[in-house]
């Protein structure tokens, strides 16, 4: 009896699973950008971004790209597991980062940690939780509840707003928003806290007669939830995992929970959580556990299968679109209410191997009943019921001859009038089968010449047409006996004839292996038109499908879309948007779309918009085989494609979504190789970049997670793009080396029907380099004016300096040369008058003339030497001083020492200063030689405290300065020192000698 019940329950589970197929086909893994396949939590923020917490940290997902976020402030932290994400009432993002809790700000990647007030026992597990009042809790399993203290900014066990009975250790908590009660599942059973009355209730203390508190079987409660229909769902252990569901409305416990504990594999299973969607679907998930209860269905369905591998589901989340996200140890599983219903059937059997070549819908005499027959090359025919489950037919298998060609069918057709099924097979075998009894007749008519029958069709008059591997087009005339004479060879083609069809306009279309496509008159067999490689992509065409009365498709490596009315042919390939050039099969649906089966997925072609839409694993086609040959559109408008040893079925109308996409959002900017996180970016405000920040990649998305892969994006940048630029499915726009200026980036998306979204925009400005700014240009202009002014001033100063030198030279010549020449002139006149009368006097005059001439020559030499540019250096000045002093001292046998410190030679003095310095030195030497009566002297030059220090000392007779005659020599020395801002000091004592000291500021 028990085995019968178990079998019945198993059958019921299979039936229910069949009625509610699993839609979690979209699996997102590290191959799609996830940091880790071990995902703990999924959450959506107010802007629409999906946030993912995994073992390798925190990521943000915009439907296309994952972006990793780290903690940089107040200190940089290594990536740690993010196990929970929660938003508080202030809109702050709380995360559980490793063993730390705190507030995370994505804008500046800062983390404000919230510590525990004291050390706690945490190894039994813990979770972050928030109630409707905004209180944030940490539940430490088998221990206690902690609450966040916003004043102390820590988690504490003081003033916790939920009180438990003494000794009760919490495992889970649920807030009933209708009553305000907190339902807490504990190690000791259930406890309920009423915050209004500040009372707690438990087993033995249940005056309100709350459900489940006094249940004798309830021990360790692991999960508790009250759904929107007021059903209390409980998971507890005693000693195994058990379930209770109490309906408040009826006051009764639900009885259809057997599926939740049914475990024929005997694997370990443990519930982690309960989840209810906005459409009232319910889920239990956990370790090796995923059950779904669809609204209106009294049972739970186990939806974990071989195509949905996971060991644990940690969290479930419903986004704003109604999409469901499962965080698991095998990545993320996602589906939405818009996900299509795709049905798979796999027929992996042992030898002999088989290959599905074609499929046909076979109607039974009872018009409400039908079957699907598959031509399986190697095993004969496969028979499937309406739900695509195999039907075993012993009568068919027994009627098959031993020769293998009878088990190698290629094509199937059900004749309209009689309902008989015609099957074309290898080596010209023709089988005619009664669909009700599966009895068949096997024929090898000579007209087929042992050539494989590749395709069968029927015209409006009921005639049946065949094409063969030899290249023959053969017609069976309806109503005649099934014998060789009833068949007619209409046309022979060189090579293979792969496929054909007969349209409603009495035309027969034949695809050949090396002569293209022939369009024949159905009655006469004459060629109406021949389509070769001058029109088509190739002379080899294997597939043919009719869209309507005028549009025909041919396929081999490329797709040809031929309009029979206009003669136009479009050659379409991967470059034009096909998902692949390899065409396994193609089939038109009732809405005028062509569906193309390729080794890497499905694509749909809209002839009238000349656009392709791709469908892959995210749409449920991730399990299709890479090899396939057949397909059809069923009478209930479902599409079936056959793989090598499998098939999949779907409703193509479920993909005909023409919902207008939302306005795209600018999700990120990449500047050169650096991402700019734009969580704080307000696209209504301009952003400013420097002139060297001019290479951008802009990312944008509608933040739609259902049809993201079906949206095409366009962008346009002001002053750069005159037309909209196609971004394709990459969601990005790349601009390099933009010149300075103001820009407006616009972006939009289009769905597969060509419906466009509102336009999003982003304004930014690139500053010019400083040398291209207006203020710099004005500064350059002012600088040029200033430089020209300075140059003009220097020019004037140079002219004035020349004038000054000329004036000084003129003055010197006038003062020194003029007076001296006047004296010579007077003396020469006086010498003439005394020449005869007083020779002695004349001789004195001539001697004076000679002395004055000598002085004039020396003065002229000084003037010329001083104005020469090559004598500007201090080294030249010192050398002339040395030369002058040597000549003067040697003439009087005076022993002298001339010392110059090395740093003196680096001094730069103006020309006037050099001249006055030399004349003062010269006057001092002349006075020393003439009046000192000294036998030795000392001359010294040095630098002292930024002054050029000159010292001339003799050791002669000396003189009394107070009584000295202030002649021209000393007064000239004083005047010259004042002219150059120097200090002249002369000291002398009788019998001690004289010292001249000159200090010139340098």
C-alpha cells in the first residue's frame, strides 16, 4: 500500500512539474561578469540598478555589465564576502561585509562600520533584518536579538523592541504588519511579541489562541512567514524537517504539503527561506531545495533539475519589473513574468544512434487529438503525444523490414484527404502509414531509382510531389492506385534536389545542390524562372520556406529573402545581424516572422523592417543542441525545432513584445582606462573635464532586465555626430581625443519592433588648455605690450646710455684734454716770446709742455680703455691696476705687494663705477709715489659683507689730514666715491704712513 501511495505521489509530482515548467533558464555566471559564482544576495536600488553580494565582494549590474565596488574610505579594505544588502528608511545602503555590518556609500565607496557593543556568540549564524518602523536588528541564531542604537552607533542588546520569554533563543523573525505582532521562531518553539501591549506569548502562555504556539509537534522553528492570503507557513525540525501551513480564513491546516518533504533521491535538503512574489507565487528555497507554488495551484512543484545545478540558494528577490532573482552557489538564476514557456524533450538512447531529420503534426480522426511524428534517421519514426512525450508503437516496430533503409526516413507528410501519412526514406523507400493503427505499407517504386526521398509536399489538387537525392522532381497523381504508373517524372536536375514546396499560385519551387532554385509551372513543368548565383548567394540551396504569397526564403550558408513579385533578393548574413551564418532550419510563424535555428541560438527575422532579433540562453534557449534539421509551426501556433536527438517547443507570440522601452540611464563613464562611478552623477547638471581628459567611453542602459538583450542602442554627440550612431547591443559610445568645447550626449534604445525609447542626455564640457583660454590670450597680449614697452624702454635707455657716455667722454675731453691743451697753447706762446730773450725760461716752458702732453696722453688712454667692451671684466680692471702700480712703483724703487682674493674676479661693476674705481686707485698710487717717501707699500682687494674692499697702504712719512692742503686730488677721490655710492676712508699719521680704504657695494 505504501509503495502505491509513493508511486502515485511521484506521478502527481511529475504531472505537476509538466504543467508548470521551470522558467529559470537565464543563468548568470562569472562568464557574464560576475565576480564569483557563489552569490549570497541580490538587491535593487531606487534608480533601478541591481546589486550583487558574492564571496568576492560587491558588484552593480545594469542589465549588461557588472561593475565591482570596493571600500576605499576611511581606509582601503580588501574584498570580502557580502552576504546581505538592506536599505533603511533614510535610503542608506546597509551591507554585511565579511563579519562587519555598516552603511556603504557607493558614491565615494565609503563604509561606516557599526560594531557590536560587546563580544557575542556568532558561530551559529546571523542575519541583518529591519522592521516596518525602521528598527535594524541583528539576529544571532540560538542566542539573542541585537538592535541598532543610532545614538551610540552600535548594535546592543539593551532596549531591544522585541521581548522574548526567558530562555527562548531565536532562529528567525517575521513582522506581521497587519497586527503589528512579531513572530519569532526559536529553538524552544514559537514566541509572539505584541509591541502595543508589550507582552510576549509562547507555549503554555497563549491567551489569544494564536496558531502554532501550542502545537505539540513543533520544536525547533527555522522559518516562519505569513503570506498575503493570511496563511502561516512554518518550517521546523522534530527531528527531521517538517512543514505546517495554517489558513487564518478557514481556521484549518493545509494538507497538500507532501511534495515539500518528498525526496526520492534521499539527498540532504534544508530550507533557508520563504519567498512570496507580488503575483502571489510562493517559494521555499535552501540547500538542494527549490519548490514553487503558483497561485491557484494547491501543490508545490520541485523545480530544481539537471539543467539548474545548485547546491544552495541563499536569497530570493523580486525586482520592479516582477523579475525573480535567485542567489545561489552556481551564480544567479533569473526569470520574469514575461519569460516564455519553452518546453524541452531529450531522447538520449543507446545504440543504434539516431538523428532527427524532420517533424510533422499528425491529426487523428478525432480532430481534437493529434500526434507529432519525427523522422529519426537510424531508428525509424518517433511518435509523440500532444505534450511531446514518446508513444511506444509495437505494431509499427514489428512491421519494419530488416533492411536498414526502412529505418532511415527523411521526410513526412500527412495527406489531406485520406489522412494517411507518407514517409520518404533512404534508397527510394516510400512508406504509407495509417496514423490510428500505425500499420504501414513499404514500397520501392522504380521511378525513384533507389534514390533517397528528400522532401514531400502536396498541391491544391491533392497531388503529392517528391524530390530525390538524384535530383528528380516526381509527382503522384491524386486518386490513382498506389503503383509505379501513378507516379510521373516531371523534371530531372543535375545533382541533388534538397527541398521543394508547391505554392497556391501553381508554382513549384525546387532547391538544388549546384543550380540554384527553379520556379516551375505546376501543370506543365516548364521553368518560369531560374534563380542562380547571379541573384542568390550561392547555387547551393538546402532550405526553403514561404512567408506569404510573395516572400520566399532560401538558405544554405547565408539567408536569401526573395520577393517573387518584384524579383528583389536580399542576401543576409552575420554582417547584417544574423546570429550565425549556419542555418539548421527555418520556419515562418503566423505573425509574419521568420525563425531561424542555428548552432548558437535562435534568431527572428522581420522582413518588413529588415531586422534580426537574437534569442539565447537568457531567453530559455540555452539547452538547444548545436545540430538540428527539422521544424514546424503547429496548429495551435507553437513552434517546434528538432535537434540531433532532442526537440524544443515554444509559443512565438510570447516573444512579440512591442512595449516601449524606458528612457536609458547613463550608468558609467570610462575616462581613458579609469572608471568614473556615476552614482552621484546628476545628468541634469553639467560635468567639467580638463583638456587632457578627452577620451571617453559612455555606458548607458534602460535598467531593464527582461528584454535587455533585445534592445538596440543609439547615440549622438553634439558637434561630432550629425546622425544617430548605432551602438548595437554593446550599450556604449566611444569618443577619443575630443577637442575642448561644450557637448551634449544623447542616447536612446529601440526594441525588436523598432519602437524607440525617450531620449536620455548628458551634458559635459571639456576645458581648453590654459594657453587657449581668453584670459591667457589677454595676458599674452598684455605681456607682448609690456615686453615691447620694456624693449622700447631698453632701447631708449641704451640710447641714453650712449648719449651719457658721449657726454662723459666729451666732458672728460673738455675738462682734461681742453684745459691741458689750453695750458700747452699758453706755454707754447710764452716760450715763443722768450725764445730769443730768455732761453732759460723758454726751456722751463717747454718742459711743462712736455709734462702736460704726457698727462693728456695718459688721460686719453684711460678714457679709451674704459669704454672698450672687452675691458668690462674685473679681471681686466685688476690687471690694469697691477700694471699701473708696477710702472709707478718701479720708477721710485718702491717695494710693494699686490694681493687680490679669488672671489674678487667674479664681481660685475658698471662702466662708470669701474672708471671711478680705477681713477681713485690711480690717484692713491700717484699720491703714494709722489709724496709718501715710502720704500714699501701694500695693495689688497677683497669681498667683505657684499662690498668690494680696496686697501692701499704705504709706510712712509705720512701727513696730518687736518692740516693737509685739500687739493684737486683728494677732493676728486671723495667726489668719485660719492658718485658711485661708495665709502672712502683715508687715514695717515706722520712717520707711520698713509692708508686709503674704499668700500663699494656690489
